[in-house]
C-alpha cells in the first residue's frame, strides 16, 4: 500500500470515529512533516463536517444516498463533454462521494433552504491536472498541486473562491455577482467575465496574473492595480508591492503545452516547477540552487528528458532513485 493511500485511510478512520482528541501517531507524523499537509487536513475536516451536518439535517438514508450517487456518477460520466484528467478528491471516500452528491444533484435543496452554502472544493495532486466547471459556469483548468474552494455569498452577492496553485480561468459573465479570488497572502483579484492565468503557489515568492480577455483588478492593502488584455500583474509577498511584469499571457500559460519559459529563472525555482509537474522530490544544496539561472524555453515530455537538457546547459549531474532525484555540481 502506498503512502498516499495509507494517509487517506488514516484520515477517513479518524473522521469517521469522531474522536478528534487522539490523533494516531502515523497521522500526527504526517501533519508535523509539512505545513501544506496541515492545511490540507484542515480542509478535509471542514468538508467532512459540512457534509455531515447537511446529511444530518436532511435525515438521509445513507444506503439509498450511496446508490443514488453511483447512479448519478454513471450518467454523468456518459454525458459530460469534458472528462476530468487524473482528478482526485484527496479526502475520505464517504466525504468525497457526499460532496459529489451536493455538487451534482442536491444544489436546488441548498438554494431553497437556510442552510449555509457548502463550498465546492477541488484539488489536483502533483503530476496531474484537472479540467473543471464551477457551479456558476466558470471553467478552470487546474495545474498540478492546486486547490480551489468556491462558494456563492448570498448576503454580499459575490462569487468567492479561495485558491492556491496555478490555473487558467474562464470566468462566467455575471455583472450582478462579481467573481472574487482570495489568496492567503492578503491579495484579492476581482473579475466579472474574464480569461486569465493565475499563478499563486504558497512556495513561490510572487503571485502573477496574466490577462487574456476582459478586465482584472488586483487589490492589496488599499492599493488597486487594473490589468488590460495582454498585461501581466505581479504581487511580491515580501514587500506587498503590485507591479506590471514583462511576461506575456502566452508565456504564463505555457504549462498547458508543457513549456517552461525561463527569464533569469533560478535552478531552485525550476526544481519547484519540476516537482509539481512530474510528482518527484528533488534534493540539492540550497546555495547551489540559487547560483545558477536560465533563460529560454524548455519543453520536454519526461523528467529525464528535462534533466538531460539542463545537464547540457549547465555543470550539473543527477541521480534518480524512484521519485527522488539528487542534483550535484559536476
């Protein structure tokens, strides 16, 4: 059994038993290993609690609900136009299925009741992408290692999304209900009906928005920067500074074609992208990763091809052991 599946089973058992005080040692070790693990775990608990509350209030027959879910999923898989590519809910099976029920078959109950809106939460693991459609019709192509939580705020008439990662957004036009993306760094992105690429990974120093169509506002600490089609805006997490970038929307969305546009890109930043793209872990000395920079464009199918290309351009050598890659200077 692989580690990912084992962790999911531990989380499922932990949430199902309802004893939140005693965390199993294996699960605690996973939480302590990475801040992102803790953030993911909190998201799983939120989804589970919301879904559990909803089913309790509706007094659903569990067995009947599961049969209904399977039938809906079969019909959906036959009729949907866009197939999800390697899409995973990294939550327990019961919570994941319940979330699908809410998203696909029970939305009218939520709209007609006083129950608070339950977020639509979707994630992509490293090495995979997801092509999704939000309840308002907004289309999002999520890059690897991305997370989005969407909810409609009835009180403020706002479509709100929490986001971490990278995605190409085609926001459904709705002048009466603005679409707002909130990021953990205090940045908000306001749109009405717009196509743009958003790069906002937690482990990157900047947030970048590349606008293809429409108008986007980037807001931080009372400052506002408006983008026009063809422009790219940048937000520095350390200085909280908003500025325009020379990168084009085509360059920013190069990941759709497995392209990496490098403009004085450090080896460390390139390694982070490779880890997300190929679901690998790259080991190297930090000083070494910051001293080498690249320019140009890389487009390789496999991680080995990319490493060979880097080997030709710079004085490095590598060793691959499973999903671990060790980089050293020659």
